[in-house]
């Protein structure tokens, strides 16, 4: 067990869940739930990050995510799915989106970033979540599909509005080298 935080792996394929558990166990306390209902019964305020399979029988990852947000549990959620993201992701409240199968480094770096983001205020959390959705969509859709989507345009407008709020809150921090580097990483394709 680690003092570095708790990751709840929600995955209906036992071998995949075990792989994720092994990859994360040296850095985090890892709990595993084999389905959505079990995940919801094990979910509490001690969970920092949920690694959530999107396509599960009975209670889907989408439904689990909606319930996490409905309950107001303060945790980051990384969706992991063999389903390529479509415009439906724009309304989902995930913090990262990984397409299966993620490699070990991708999974670990995503979880590490989500733990780092836990310290940010709500506006920065929202900004990162919106940018993650934008990145997930841009990785799968053509420029023409994006141009034709009213929902995508609304997402871009929402990102710009939140960015203005974040800029106002940060003030002079925009010149901070680490901050500029982090934003540049997001803008240049570091989105989950």
C-alpha cells in the first residue's frame, strides 16, 4: 500500500485490470472493481483517481461517470476505452480519455498528471477537462467533421470563456516558465 493516493480501476476484463494494477501498485494504492455497480459501491472520498472502462455490461462507464459527478465526489476520472471518441464525449465530465490499449508509460503519465491536477482550483480543473475532451475528439475526427459540428464550436467557445477566467485568476503567473510550459504541452497535443 502506498501513501501517494488511491486509484480505483474499473475494468470488466480481469487480465486488463490486473495489468493496470501491477503497473500502478508501486506508486499508488490500487483498488479494483470488475463492474460499474461494484465500482459505485466502493467509491468514496478516499478515491483520488478512477481509471474507468467505458464499455461494460449492465452499468456502463458513462453511467458510472455520470453518477460520480452527480454524487459530487472530488476525484479525477480517466476514461479508458476501445471506443474511439465521438461527439458524445463533449458532454461527459472526464478528465482524460485513453484509447485501449494504453501502454504502460501513457497510463502512468496520465495518472500522474491527474494527481497533479487535484491541487488546482475548480476553474483550472474545468479547463483541463474541456481541453481533454477537445483533444480526444481532435484525435479521431477530421478537420471537416470538426468544422461542421455545432457542438465542437460550442466546446471551443466554452474553452475560451474558461480560459479568460483562468487568465484573470492567474494574473502575473502567466509569465511563470513552468506554467507556460504546462499550457504549451496541452496546446501542442499533450491532451489526454
